[in-house]
C-alpha cells in the first residue's frame, strides 16, 4: 500500500470537518455574539452549549473513525438545522435580484451547509475510500450513482 493511500482518507476527513471545532471555539470566545445570533430560539444557552458539543465531538469521531457514521449523521442534521434556521436567504428581498447583500450571503451559506451534508452523507454511506493509486490509474472512471449498483465502478 502506498503511503498516500494510507493517509489520504484521514486528510479528506480532516478537510471535511476542520471548520466545526473553530466554529465551536468562536461561540465560546464570542458568547454574546453567539447568543445574539441565536435570536429567539428557546433555551438559547442550552442550545448553544449543545451546538458547541456537536462541533467539538463529532469531528473527532469522524476523523478517528470512532462511531463515525453516527457522528456524520448527527453533524449532517446539525448542518441542515443551521441552514434552515440561520440562513433563510428567501426572507431577503434583495436575494431574488441576485445582487450583493445579506440575502445572497445567506444563500451561499445555505448551499455550503448542504454541500457539507453531501460530504457527511458519503461518510455515512460509503466509509471505505477508493485508494488514491487506483484513482490515479483510472482517472476518468465512472461510478454508478443510483440503483442496486450505486457506489460501484461503472464498466
């Protein structure tokens, strides 16, 4: 096994979740701003503490492979809830004109959250990573994405 094959899955998992501990740390260091951003959510301090725990614990589980599928599921749910509660781009009239402003900023944040959901979904459904050496040998290979053969190489 090539060294790159051994460590690339770890590196990719780190890249996928690296922002979450920093987000949790930001909530701790800027508690007042985090409380303000939470708006009218009930039980704000408890919810904020729960989100900090999710942002610290689930990335560790995903990177180490310890209950990684469950952790990815929890973190994906966290991303969906965050997108829907805090990035409601549709509430900004300027968004529909696709002009710079808070609506467009929230739109991109909303989509980024769902991009993370997609990556986390791959941890849940496809935790085994194709060796990099195999990907390099067949760089134009395709994969079935639907049906009973989903996830398998297309011939």
